[in-house]
C-alpha cells in the first residue's frame, strides 16, 4: 500500500485538530465483562507485552485482567488517550513518529482511512476466518470498509433512538411518534410555558450534541446520502437541504425545539424539561439510573419519512504492524474483547448493539430482552441498520453539518441551500487535496 507522506499526515492533523465534535455521553463506557475467553488463537511461546491505546477511562481493566489470567504469556499495557478526537490526533502523530501501539480503539469517523493509507494499519480481516467475519452483522462491517477492505473490527457499536418522557406523553394523550411529521406535531403540543412568563420552559424535542448522527438517518429516510456509492460528496442534494430546513422550521416556525441547546439536552430530559430527544441507545442504563422513579422513560425507533434507517456510531479495534508473534498476540486480545460473551455483556450493561450474531444467542442476553422492554426496543431497531463505508472526508462533513445546523437553528433567515453548497465545495476541495 502506498504510504502517506509526512506532509500529507501533517495536513491531516491540521484539518482534524480541534474541529471535531468530542465524544459525548452518547457513547457511555460499558461495564467490564466477566465473560470467558472464546479465542482459539495459539498462545505465543515467549512473553509479549502489548500496548493498548483506549478511549475509555477504565481501560477495560477487569476484562484485561481476565485475559492476562487466561494468557499468562501476554501482558497488556493500557493507556487512556482521551476522547475520539484526541485519539485520532495522537495516532496520526504516532504514525509520523513511528511509536504506534499494538492495539488501538478508534471511533468510527475518526481518521481510519488516513491511518490505513499510512501503511501501518493491518486490515483486521487478515486475522479472521470467514466464519468469524460472518458472525459480525454486515451493516457494522460496512461502516469500517475502506477501499474494499475491512480495517478495524466493530467493538462498542452504538445506535441512536428516540427517548421520550412517557408520563408526559400519556398526560397529553400522545403515543410515541413513528414518523417525522408525527414527531413535529407531538413536539409542538408538548412545548409548554408552565409559569406564564411568555417563554417556553418545557420543550417538545431536542437531541444530543452529535447532531450529524441523527441528521444522517433523516437524510437516508428521504432517499439521500452524504456520499454517493463512488465516494463523491452529495451534501447539497435535495434530501440534505430538506433535512436542514426541517430543523430550521422546527425551531423557528414550529417553536418546538430550543435553538442550539443540545449541550443540556440530557440534563433537561432527566429534569423533566424536555419531552423527547434523539440520543444513543448506549446511554439507556445511565438514563434509567438518573431518572429513577421521577417519571417513566419510553424508548422508540427513530422516526421514518419515506423509509426508516438507523446509523452506526461507537468505536472499533485495530492492530498495527509489528512482528509476527506480537501481531498474533494482538489479535488474540482483540478476539477476546469482541467474543460473543463479551459482546453480549457489553450490550446488556449499556445498550450498545451486540456486534456478533452469536451474542444474541447468549442465555443472559435473551433473558434481558424478556425483562426490559426498552432494551428490547433498542435491539429490535437494529433490523434497520444502515451504513456507508468510511471516507477520508468524514470529519469535514461532520463538522460542516454541525456548523450548518447551528446557523439555521439560530437564524430563521439563514439559507440551508447556500450553507450546504459551501460545505459541498469544502468537501470536494478536501478530497481533491487528499488524493
């Protein structure tokens, strides 16, 4: 594979530095698993220490200890690298400096194509049997496909859902909305001025700060995309413009969503000041704990328009080149972290999608599906998973959409088409320079 030049890598870091939306509570860390190791890789004959860079503060300590106990020749040196933005910047810098870890945890839109093009990342598919690859849900694989290769394996794969205050909706005589039009109508009805001061203090709808994630689903629902199958940007297409206009109207015409109040959406929801919101299903357990018995939480599928589609978030695990024995040990560790039992446990303790089909066959997973209807809804929505391959321009598109949505929410006179035409030009320019 052609290696990226030092100049190109410097450009990558300049483009991505400080401009991405930081990892939010939508990707809450899963509790450590107590699952056993299903790995069948041969143990190395010599002692090996693996360096593992993680975006999770607890560094999967319990899982790592269990792995080391079952594999006494392999030791794990885990280091916390910060959120997805920070990890991307540190990995790109390490590509240039030549001090990469053995195993890395990378967000699904944070620099994987750039790292792959450096020639230092091993396609994860090279370590896997056909049976192992087929056990991972196809849509999850699609998100980590680049140049027809699978580079990293899905790890904590999150999906967005619609959380709602069921107590509030019941009082208003409303059911959870199934379509975008129903959501708009319900949000209007649920927005209230409870103290009579002329200002809304309960809002009908909002979302977390990772707004392009939910935006993506609505664009797909309208038959559009950010990139066409060849990788050409289409961020100023009618479907994207209509989606941006929909948010602008929801704030400025329908008066059913507070402008640019995404940073406090989670707090507002748990405090009973927000009726509905888009947020990651991986935060289900966290929200249930925060709300307690203050009100009844509801979870519904993302609303549909012409169709219903669910995007993929979260992170993945990759392996960097080293020597044969170290690479084999690294795969053994990754294989353990992502095995069926661990995947099921991670899903159960958070709300992440179970990355493996066999994870859903675990008895404890099936038991939870029967006991927790909210967890069951999140899992059932996975039938609508959709993904496109990763692109070098993912961060440019994401950041441009954040800016565009901020502008239309704050300014009823902002022109969605003009904003997206500018983003289209920015993405085209970036891709031209990247090539």
